[in-house]
RNA sequence: GCACCAGUACCUUAAUCGGUGAAAGGACCGGUCUUAAACACCGGUGAUCCGGGUUCGAGCCCCGGCUGGUGCACCA
C-alpha cells in the first residue's frame, strides 16, 4: 500500500484556489430561478434555497497583521456560516476593514508614512491571511471605511442626522485626552478616567463639539434589549450604561435671587427630610449665587480646585466629603423650610440637573456630608418591621436608613403611610401645586463624535460668513480628506492647516466659507457598515431598500465582548435613527449576538511587552489552517477565555493527520470513489456498532453546532475516528467509507480544506455542496441495552434488557440477577424504582 | 460593597430530565514498530472546592462557606 502522509501545505492552497476561481462563497441579492438559489453560492445540489441568512463577524481594524483573536472570531463565524449553508440557506458572509483611526495616524507621525499607505499594507496582509485561513467570504462585497466610495455615505448619514436635528453642536464640559490631543466620547473613558485607546488620564475641558442625540433613543435602546437574542451579560452592561431611573423633578426656589432650581430625585417620598441643597462645582450659577456673600472667595477657590481634580480623585466614594456653603438658601417646596445651599464635588453636573436636594437621614452620601458640616439629620421614614437591617455606617438612631417603611415627621396628610404609596401621593401633590412632576432620568449622555485628528471621515459642514453653518449638498459629497504634510496634533485638527482645502465657497450664497476641520469618531464608520455590505457597490445610494429586505437584520453577529457598550450601542442607535428617517424598516441591526472569549497565553493577555504573542501566520505555517482553526475551537467553550498551548495544537494536528490518513487508505481499499455515501443496509456486529456511532456523531455534532458548543462537536468526531481506527479491520469497507465520509462532512465547518479533500477521495463529490447529514433515529436507539441493577442505590449487577421491555419485566430481570439476589436475599423489598432504558433500583430493609 | 458566572484527573474541557463504575484531547508511564528516535498503533496512571440538606439515588437541586473571573459602584 502506498504511503499516505497528511500535508496541509499541499491540501490547503489547492482548495483555496478552487473556492477563489469558482467564487464559491459569493451570493447575489436576488434568489435565482434555477433552483440552486443563486446559481453559484455554496450549496446544495438540487435543493431550492428559500431562506437567507446573514452571518457577520465584527469589522476588523487593520493594524499590522491579524492576531489570534481574529483567528478565533472568524473560526467561529465561518463554522456558523458553513453550517447554515448546508442546512439550506443562502448565506451572506462578507468582509471589510475599519480603516480610519488613531494607530495608523500615530504611526504616520512617527515615520512620516502616509496613513493611507500603511493602511493599504495592513489590509493586504489581512486579506492574505484570511484567504490562507480558508474563511468562506464573499469577497465581491469587500469594503474599507477610509475609501471615498464608503465614507461618501457616512457623510450622507451624518447630514441626514443633522437635518433631523440629531447631530448638533454645543459647548459642554467634555473629556480631553492630553496624549492623543483630541476629545473623547464618554464611552471611550474607562471607570478610572483613562483614555480607552492610550491609557492617559483624561482632562475635562469646556469646548464646543459635535454631538449625536443618542439620548433621544435611551428608552427604545433599553426596551428593545428584550427582543434580541444577546448574551444576558451584554444586555446587563447596556442597561447599566443607559442607567434609567424613575423619580421626580422637584423645584426649589431661591427667593433672594428669584431663581428656580429643579432637582431630580428618585426618592420624592423623603422630601420632608431635605435639610440642605447641593450644587455641582460646574453648575453655571454657583459663582452668581455666592457673589456678594462673605463666602464668595471660598466658593471661587473650591470650584477651581474641584475642576482640576481628575475623575479618579473625585470619583472616590471613600474620600471624605468636601464642600463650601454658598451663603444662600432655597425653599423646600413641600414645607416652606429655608435650607442652606452648598457647592460640593460629590454632585455631578452631567447627571440630572447638576443640583440635588440632600436628605441625610436616608442617603449615605448626604449623611456623610451632613456629619462633616454639622447639618441637621432628620428621620422621615421609620422601618415598618423591627428587624430592618441598618446601613453599615448607621448611627445609634439607625440612620441613614435606605429601606422601606412608613412616613414620619413629614406632614399630617402623609405620616403613617407606607413610603412607596406616599411617593406617588407626593408627586401628585407637587404636580397639582406646579412644584414638580414625575420624571425619568438616564445616565446615558449624547455621543460626542468630533475629533481633532486627521485620519478620519471629514464632517461635511461649512461655516459661511453670511449663512452660518451650512451642510455640504449631497451632490458635492464626498468631502474628500486632503493630503497633508504634518499630522502632529496641536490641539486643533491637523486639517486646519490645509488652507486650500479649508477655504471654499458657500453653496447657498456663493460667498467665502470655511470647512469644518474636525473628523468623525471612527465608531461612526462602523455604525452602519453591515448595511453597506448588502449593496456594497451601489454608487447612487448607500443601499437599495430591496437589498436590505433580503439580508437585514444580521441573523448572527460575532465579536468580542469588549464592544458590549461602544460599537453595539452606537450601531443600535444608528439603526433606530435611520429607521425613523424612513431608510430602514427594522429596529435592531443584530438579531443574535455571540461574544467569544479572549485567547490568552500562560494565563495572561497576549501583548508585545510581555513577549507572549502567538502569531497566527506562524501557526498556519507550522501545522496548517485547519489545525489552527480546529484547535482554537476545541480548546474550550468559545464564549470563554482560552489559554493557548502548543502541545494542544500538536494533539489536534495528530487528530487531523490520523483522520486524513485513514480516509486515504480506505479510499484506496474501496477502489473508485462512489458518489453515494451510505453504509450497508443491514449491518450487524461491529458494522452495526460503527453505523450506530456514526449516527450518534451526526446527532451530537448537529446539536452542538446549534448551541455553539464547537469544542464538544470536535470531540465527538474524535470519538468517531477512534472507533473507525479500532474497527478498521473488522468492518466492511462500505461501513468504514460511510463513517469516515460522515466524519469529514461533520468536521467540514471547522476544517474545510482537509474535509473537502477526504470527501472527494471517498466520494468524488464536493462536501460543501452536500446537505447536512441527518441522523437515522432507528440507529440512535438500541434494541438491546445493558440494564443497571441497583440495590439501595448501589450498582450490584447488569443484565441485557430489550428496549421495549415494560417496567414489570425490567423488575423481574433485576430481581433475578445473581449479584442482586445476593444482596437482597433475606431482606424485604420496600420500593422498586424503574427508569426504562437505564436502571432498576431495589430499596431493601 | 452589590450583581452575575465558574470551580471535575497534572492541564484544558465533557457529562442533555437528578439515573451505570464520571468522558475526550493533551501531559506522563509502559508495550509494538525502528539500528535508534520521531510518527503511528496498543495499553495504563489519575478527578467532582469545603460543610450541611432534599432524594431510592446528587458532579447536577436547596442552604451556608471558600476560591477565581466579569460587570457595576458618590448617578441623587
């Protein structure tokens, strides 16, 4: 027999060139009339494809080379795409690049190489590697966000939002990264106040910037989380980020200045316990209120100090409370009390109205402040049951008390009423008196999208001396990004130096005008790319609505959990806004989401500084793409983190090697390939066992693929191969051919090259054109099985039982088993438990 | 501090409705093949975090604890 050696470096390029030259994975937007769907697409002899599926992995940012995380994402996505194709769907599985962004620009500053050049190199390297991995991509729809043909439509969407009032300029206290020299969105600053990209501590600056009105969509972004199939922890993160709270807006009046100050509170039931009033240092009225009072200088100093604090210093709840009295009072609307006003940094300008009513008896923070400044602390809610647990820092009176109870020390109309009930009554009263109303508040803020950087999509707005702010007319789009010489950030956009580009004519009056020089946050580019794939080469519109009807929404989206808030929230917002503008007829872009875990090495995140980076290119070079892909899916559940191990890779490589070799030998033994893949009609003995194992594997892999349990699916094929090896000489060649062909068919979504090869060797056919195999129910059930005989829950014997035996028969079989009799003899059977197909348990005394 | 998730062999994972003597791969050890080794094949060692409870029967359900991970955390 000839020597058979598994050689992925011969097999893989051979199949890749078949898929490339036949354009196997391309799909058109119209379902073909020839009964094969598209006429070309990857599937299914004879079957008409009535379903469409859109499988999408998150848009990669092309920087240098793909890393191991990309390999995992696309291994998962490709497995899903292949599975759905072979279940009978036309599958859209496209690829593109998130090509604008800071790393390319920073690289340009260091080296002088234009970002367009370094980006093109990175994209070429990504394309090369994705092809070498054998990912089934429809390359005809490839896009990159930095190409004018793409960002022309990013600009169009921006203008649509602008015309609808959803894009606007305002001056606000914004986050500024001193290292990257640009403003950032709230979402791009972590909990400790660091820049998400470079890690520098961000500052707060008062600047005029472009915002998108995502807050208008807070309620819908929250509510529609209930209708999408996303991992619960991602939904929880979005819910937390949106941060909805119900309560009331209550107006406190400063009589001395005749100004009303509304505050937001979730606890209007504690209004009678408000003993002071606090404003954020950034509140615009703080200086005005203190002017002319003895505290003016102290307030001034305090505010200056507070504004210079970092988020990290200021956000620390453990820190002692600080503040300064403003020297004014406001009136508590429910009881007319004059209560003192303070400025304190524990109140945030960004949330609510930037001012709060302080109820030290029932709020820990207000309590801490009141103790520090010797302010009155009043109990207005008494626990209704005596076992109520006091707060950790509670004093001898049990204050602050955050639980429920009945109102006390409030008002004769409310005292004695349960606080939840009183809450509604007090809000109703405020409403009647015109002093407040029920209100809902969100933590979510509007999305700051302008950036003072070069390598991004220009904002298509002009500033005309006569007409003011003017959108660039659609027919003049795209506003192309000009070439410049100096990318160095100087606190304003590098584009401002491109005088020829900046100075232009106003489209409405013809007078001189200047272009907006800020560029867009790159998250804008990636908030709509999934729409463009549906109609990627359309030059007249961003998309044809018919194309979206065919594919959107994305059936299965795949990516890292690090985008749980940023990208996934922005894309949902764009979808809803574009739907409101009549451009889409669906509300959610990603019907189902799968978030894959990180790949670590030696237990920690791969990074250049740690020197523990595993390069996908090196792995593919060593063992081939099929092994790399199978290993990364086999190493553990794909939604969990997985630690890379070179020994584990070798194990998987041996598995593929054994599979291919045994298949090649079997093909040789079987003679010419036979298209029909079926085992013997009436098998018995070892043949029957292997037939059973094969159908068990079909059932197991199909179920596992449906629930993304790729690791166990691969393990099931390993088990099947083990049985094939064990029984190779004792079963007929047909049986072996069927088992191995089926193994290749089942493993194809994970290891497409070697499985295509094996399937062709055995059948002469193309595995991707075959429908997914179906398990024969009759072979999943056994007509005879081993019945476990227990006495008092302990296994004492086993006997052969027939599958259709009734419980009475099973009991008799068990009682008759020799070793059972030894344990039962002379004792009384008090209970008999029968689990048909499994066991009988005799309980004796 | 709060919430969620997880703890199974030396490692990474499996065990579908609570049902056999807990499965796969790697690692390790031995055997066959080989001049020898690698590969391959055959065989082997070895585990349910701790303490209670429910049950005829618990890795799985309940209570408490321990350890690790993730998210949130001065948001009124």
